[in-house]
């Protein structure tokens, strides 16, 4: 059960300080952001560039040392570049190495043998070039024949009918003997019935007399029924 509606057993009591017993006084609230902060200034510590640290340094000597180190680096880089260029020029100036694998004659007496060998190699190279040309011509002819056969088969397929039916038919030893199967609706009873039907104009014109004929026939049936009814009554009355 809730106790929100019950009266307070103990009345509100104030403190014993100044204006704390006055219950009607306005209360005050302060945000933590409004409170005073950073009430003391930061000072440099030792090693952070204080006056004592800077008073014992010789800035001129440090500057000269840094300049000396920079000049040494620059001189070493230029020296290495000069050494590289000198090595490159020396290697370019050297004569080309001798081809040890070449079949050069070692003695002057072998000049005739070397000339004969050169003639033989020339003949062999000429024969090899001739064989290569013949093979290239044969490959070109084969490729042309293959293209002609492919083009011939393609034209035959186009002229003979639908090429998609090739897989359903027998293997084509004769590619021109492709026969298309009959349609499933060739012998249907109602095939081409729309050709024998009259036009729409004739249908609309024939609707009016057909309606009149149907009305006349209905009246005739009514009259016949009435005559039969009267004849039936006369028969029983007599």
C-alpha cells in the first residue's frame, strides 16, 4: 500500500546555522562547471628550458658542431657519387670481352677448314629456311581449307532449314538430307477454320434478320400452343 497520501510524522527541521531555520528561503545549486578551477599557474620544471638550464649552454659551439656534421655528410655523398661515376667510366673504357664460345681459328693453318665449315653451315641454314617456308605455306593452306569447310557447312545449314534440329536428327554424313518433322497440328480437325468464317461486317448485318426470325418463330409457337389448347377444350366439351 502506498504512503504517498499520508501526512509526515516528523515535521521538517532546519539546521542550526545562519538562515538554516528559515524554511522559506530559496535554495541555491551550483554546477561543477561553474566552480573555480585552475587556480595555480604552471611553472617550468628542470630540463624544460628553465633559466638555469639555458645559462650553462654554449650555443655558438653547438651551432658550429652541427654545421661541421652537415658539411661532412655533404662531402661524403659527393665523394661516393664521384667514385660511382669514375667506376662507370672505367668499365665503359674497357674493351669488350672475347667470345670464348665462338669457333674462331686458333692457328693460321686452319683457315681453309673454317671456310669449309662456314660454307656447310650456310647451306644448312638455307635448307632450314626453305623447310620452314614450306611448313608455313602448308599451315596457311590447311587453315584456308578449314575456313572454307566451316563456311560451306554454315551455308548448308542456313539453306537446309533450322540448324537447331541437327542434334535431334541422325548424325550427318549427308548434311543436306535434313528433313523437318511434321507439325503436331497438321491433321487437326479445326485447322484453318478461321479462313472459312465470314467477315465481321457480314456477321453484324446477319444479326438483324436472325433476331427477327427468332421473334417470329416464338410467336408461331405461342399461336400453335393456343390452338392446341382450344382444340383440347372443345374435345372435352362435346
